[in-house]
C-alpha cells in the first residue's frame, strides 16, 4: 500500500520523518490517517548521513517532520538531506515541519562578531529546497521573517493553558514571566486565562562582589498559584531561580509550563529537587525515560501538528486553529 493521502484535486500528501523523534512522527501520521513514507536512513562510520525514499514522491505535497533534538546538528543535517532528496525526486511542494526549531535563541546579535544562526538555518532550508516552514512556539517571532516563504507558527499555549485550568481555578492563578524577554508570552497567557500578570526582573546587585544577581518582582503573588511560563526549559537554572523568588514573596505554589522540554544537563535534578509543584511540557522533543520524574507532565503535540498539516495541504487556514480568521 502506498503511503500518502489525496484530496479532491488528486494532490497527494506525503509525510516523511527523520530519526530524531519517531514516536511523534507515528502519532502525526495517525492523526492524518496516513502512513509514513518508507525511508532508508543510516549513518556511515565517519558520521555522514544517507537518506533514500522507498516510493515515488513526484508531484507530491511533502511534509518533512524532524524535531531538532540532541544531537541537534545531526537532526538538522538529516532534515536538510531529506529536503534535498525530495527536491531531486520532483516533489511539488516541500514543507519543513520542525516542532522545535534549532538555533532559535540565536536570533540577533548581542555583541560584535556574533552570527545570527536562526537566519542561517532559514537560508539552509531554502537552499535545500523547502517552500514552507512549520514550527511550534519559536523563541522569537521575528524568525518568521528570516525565511523567504510562508512560515506557520503554531502555538502550544492553548494546550498547556487548558491543562493548567484542570489543575487550579483561574481566579487563584497569577501568570509569571521569568524574565523581561518572556513578558509578551506571559501576557498572552494572562489574557487566555483571565489571570493577573507578574514579572520577575533579574539585575546585578552592585553592593555584592562578583555581580551576584538578585530578583525583583513586579506583581502580586502572595498566596497565589503562580504559573511560570516560557518557551523552553534547557538546564532549568532560570526557571528554578524564578520559582525560588516567587516562594520568597509568598507564593502558595508554582506550576511551570513550557513548550519545549530540552532538559539538558542538570535540569532534571534541579526541577525534581525544587519546590515547584508541577512541570508541564509538550512532546515536541523526545523525553527519555531517565529524564522523566514524578512532577513532570508531558502533553501530546501531535494532534495540533496533524491539524496544521491538514490545513496547509487543503489550502486552508492555519490561523483558524487559534481563533484567527484566515
């Protein structure tokens, strides 16, 4: 049986997956009611990657699913090679589906002689042959402008916020931004939940040697359940320090809600041993068994990605998935 589905115009949807997150790919395929395209993928002894598709993709609308999981450079290179293979096999349209977009934190120059690696990523995908990019909760919205073509920016916030609503009543919640860079995200959460907003500001204390950081809190958290929101948890340092600042200011409990669970290095130990009540993430990245702990809740992102792919394939509106018009 051939992989793929067709619409009324006899266009064919093909879903291709790399090896970074096979569980997510299978769930997305199930949500679309299709199968993954048979693919031969292996790594040579020297680390070079090889990809070959087992069926024709000529004229197909191809979606290349690969989350940029560790080892991140291997994941990205594998996706680039898949896009190149699809282009050379005469796919009609190629959409890069990167639930977690690598190098997104390098979206601008902070100092001289630094790269803007998020822009380089967009250029690489364009050169490989991608016509469109789809991702979930980009670290900075401006990344959408780096790619010369459509970018579908999916939001995990409704999924995460609906779960938080099942844990605590909105009138007991204060939404908290862990630093100044996440204020816009926290504001969207605040509007969605109808909850007040607080902001943690980190600064250097000039009275203490070695530039020790102190936290200043703007907003009322006394006796409240604080929902700390961010786009990702990497090593967990920022989130845990922010939670400690909230407890010092009288918070009753702290729930952390983030889209991408990188959980690098000491993150699991830091989060597990903290006073944080619960950590809620989605499965845009694979989370190994050894990184799972009692406080961690992982929500499935595949239904959202499948719906978005369906809208793109049918020339519909991805924005409509989030209450937009078109």
